[in-house]
């Protein structure tokens, strides 16, 4: 059974995240230039942040902390996209 304190913490986290979600999406979109990848970055940010939220206690910096998590996740997606592109080009040149 989930304690009331845990339920309250989860509800508070969900509310705080939902307040930042649109801004996070816009930032991710500017980094990735793709709606699908921006949405993926926001989802990754939610997963990462929800796992680390119990260790995060400061109220004032929640949005800044989420922004840092999002930027790391977006940069990882961008790097993976770049690597896939490089390997695809190499596969095409080797096939010729």
C-alpha cells in the first residue's frame, strides 16, 4: 500500500511537472527541431525526474532542475540521431 505521504508527493510532483511541460517541450523542440523527438525528450525527462525526485528537495529550483534534466536528455537524443545518420551514410557508401 502506498502511504498518504507518498501519494501526496507523487501528486505534487505531477502538478509541478505539468506546469513546466509546455516550456520544456518548446525548449526540446528548439534543440531537436522535431516534434516527435521533442516529445520523446520530455517523456525521458519525466521518467528521469520522477526517479530522482525523492532526492530533490529544494522548491525554488524545481523548474531549473527539470530544465537541466531535459537538456541532457535532448542532447542525448540529438547525439543518437547524429550517430544513426553517420552509420547510415557509411552503410550506403559501403553498399556501392
